C-alpha cells in the first residue's frame, strides 16, 4: 500500500515501536480510503490540558465531523515477558483461553482513556473511533461480542472499527507480540 502524505506524517519517526507507527498510519489510510478522512493532527501535535494523561493517536475529519482516533492491535497468542533477556519470551499456556470477559475489561479501560483524552484535549472533537486491528476471526468476534456487553453510556460517543488482518501480510503484530505482558489489546 502506498501511503498518502498524511499517512507518511503519522508514520514519521517517533520514539516508540515501528509497529505502532505502522498500525496508526494504516488505520488512517483505511479511514481515508473508505470514508474520505482528512488528517487534522498527529499524536505529537495534539495538545492537552492538563498534560500527561490519556491521548489519542491522531485526529481527523470525515465531512464536518471531527474525530479522535485510538488505534490498537489485538493478538491471538499472548506472550509473557521473560526476565532473562537471553531467553525468548514464552507463549502463555492459557493464551488461547482469552475470553469475552478479558476483552470487555480491556475495552472498558480503552474507552475510559478515550473519554479522558477527549475531555482534556485543547481542540475538541465530536466523536471518537476505537480502531482495532485483529489478528484472527476469533479475536474479531470476541471484540465485537465484548463491545455489545458494554453499557451505552461508556461507548455512546465512540465508534468501534475492527479490521481483520492476516499476520503474514503485516508486521504490525511483530513488536506487539514481543512486548505484551498481561494486556489483551495494545
């Protein structure tokens, strides 16, 4: 996929993992191609008061609606950080037992973070998007089912977009798999 100038701006060098840059830039490109989104501000350009709280990855507009977008990646197998840096991280034995409750808890936390970012942003947006890259159909189904269980008051101003991507087509899951501890969504 060839990135637009806005996608390249989101991908521009940052201090965190390249896989985050990739998932954020590709999320914007999906919104641009499917809905005509226009980039307003990247994560590093958005100002908050007070500073230091929850943030969104970028803001964009679709028609006249301003949106704050939070991007996350959800993986099939969770890895546990190995304290011995010479040994590789191990896949948790219970990682395939991740269920709807695990995703519901994580989605609620992400929604609270989105609400805090919205409240503290100097330039307000009308709605939020929680954009999730899912590594498998099972994960996508769990996320959608968990979303349905969350109270409307918490998700009322947020649009959930779940995109299924096969791991072999995208490296955005690589760094995430190495660094996941006990969280189910990045």
